[in-house]
C-alpha cells in the first residue's frame, strides 16, 4: 500500500468559497505536529502514477533517518492546486496550505513573482551546481532560488522505425535535422505508408514553446519586457507552424487522449515530446522494438539547437507554513543528495531526475528493449546538459491564448507573420497592463 496517500476530491467551482473560510492570518497557525508529537510536513502533488509514488519513496527514505518527522502526501488535481494556491495567497490566507507544492517549470515564475515572501529561498540550503542550468534558471528570481528541481522534460524525436524504413529513412537521416527536413520526411512517409508524420493540437501553442526553448528565447526578455514582435525565433517558428499545417501529413488532435490514441493505434510516425512520454508510448506492448528516439529537430537559424525541454517540475517550500525549515531539509537531503533515490525512481517509475550526479548511475545505461535496445535514459540525461536556459516570465499562458487565435490569420494568408506578431504583442500588452 502506498504510504499515507490522501486522495482529495475537489469541486473546482466551490474552491474559492471553501478557501476564504479557512482563516484570515498571514501564516499557518497549526502547531505543525501530529497527535504523537512528530513534526508534520504536508506535500501537495498530482498524478498517482508518477509524482505521488516518487514523493512517497522520498518520504519513506527521509523518515527512516528522522523518526521525529511525519510526511503526509496529498493528491490533488493539477488545476486544483493552482487555483487553491492563487486564491489563498492572493487573499493573504495561508492557513490550510501545505509545506511543499509541486510546480511545473512554466508556473514557477508566476508564483514567486506574484507572491513575494511566500516561497522559501533555497540558495543557501541546496548545492545548485549539481543541477542542469536551465532548471536553476526556472527557479531563479533576482538573488534567490525558490525551490528544488525534480524531474526533466528533455525532448526527443520519437519515431516508428518500421514506418521510416518503409519510406527509405534511417536513424542517421533523422538525427540533428532541421524542422524543414522533418517536414519533407513526413511528406514522403505519408506518400509511402499513408501514416501522418505527427499530431498537432491547434488549440495550444506547445510547439511554439518547443521552438523557443530549443533556441534559447521566450515571449519575454530577462527583465520581463515583451519579446514577440521582431523575435527571429518566433517568426521562424510561425513559418514552420504554417508549413506543418499545410504539409498534408499532420493529424489534428484535441487533448491528451486523442494524441495518445494516435500513438498507440499506429496512426502517426513520430512525436516530438519530453522524455516523460515514454510510459504512454510503451503502454502499447505489441509495438516493442518498433520505436526509436533521437534528438529533436532544430529551427534553421543561428540560435536553433537540437536540444529542448518540455515540462518537468520542481518542489517549492511555502515559507510561512509551520516546519518550513524541516520541509527544506527534507528536499535537500533527498532530492539534492540521494543518488540511490534517483536510481530507484528511474527503475521503478521511469522518472529522470534533474540531479546530475545521479545520472552516472548504471541504471541510466541499461538498454531499453522497447526502443530497439538503446540506452534512452542516458541519452536524455546527456541531452539535458545542452538545453538552453531561458526565463519564461509570468504571462506565458496569456501569450499562448492570443497566439492561438491569431495564428489562423497566417494559415489563411490574410496577414503576414511580422504583422500578425505585432498584433499579438499589442493584444497581450493590453491584457497585462
């Protein structure tokens, strides 16, 4: 049985009202102890197949050496964690909040900049030289580093070897290529096999984030200024987006379920995604040995690289909760020092940690039969070291929403790319001012 997992079912529409009734102080007034006198540390996370068992293993290892600490893990939906934190912290209410929360890379800056003083600066607690630069960048604001990196989302080009071979392509043909080259490969694959190159969801800008991350830029500059109009990476990304959509080899999908079904049903020849997609691909047991993975494609510009990151997450400590020092020590001892822990979660769960010393473990070099016997974990760990660090800013979601609606104007040729991006910047500026 998993240790102390508390599944919390929340009705999102009721969340705000429930939270406001929790209290009105600026700090957590619970005494921070369990009934048997142990120091209590509470953790909020989502995903009972991935994040929760990782934290359960971490808690078990820490408690074995600290018998005066009790770590309670609570499972909430991702959206519920975000809404509850925003509702409470914007109201100055921290009663009822946990010691530790899980946060995706893209949300960290929004949290720490929107709620100064609410998250613990870990820069004097953790040795951050042992983590990939791009993960540290995510957590950094001014002179502080607000959290501990957990996993990485190093990207790869996952592809069906059998489909590619039918179209006359080898792994060498697919490695260190540009997006333009991949588009041409996709057309040939479609012609020969009838299979689409990849899926795309027109309601998201996930692929634009791939273009930017792998090219070392974002919608915003280091100092938070908009960086959309005139940004050569975004301009080139829009061109590639249009080329993909007009290629005749894209399968349009909506949401995770449609995308996963396309992969598992053999409808597409490839997917560019973070390494966490592996369990989704391997769920289809009869495709074992048919998949391979290589580095992602790059934009054909000076800034373009074949190294990107999608997703990945971090643990943040709430400064004003009781036992925040214990929570920080827990994260430092396990997530910033315990290489055996990272080896276990890699083997048992397929979680690639951002902690660099753990990546020398022999577990990373094990051949994975599903992917033609390649040591894919070692590959992802090595590629992660070359991902360009970026600063995502606070309003990335708002830019995504505007860009999704305006992208239609370049697809139907009613607007050229520079004019469209100028309009996007104007609309975003009006929203965030």
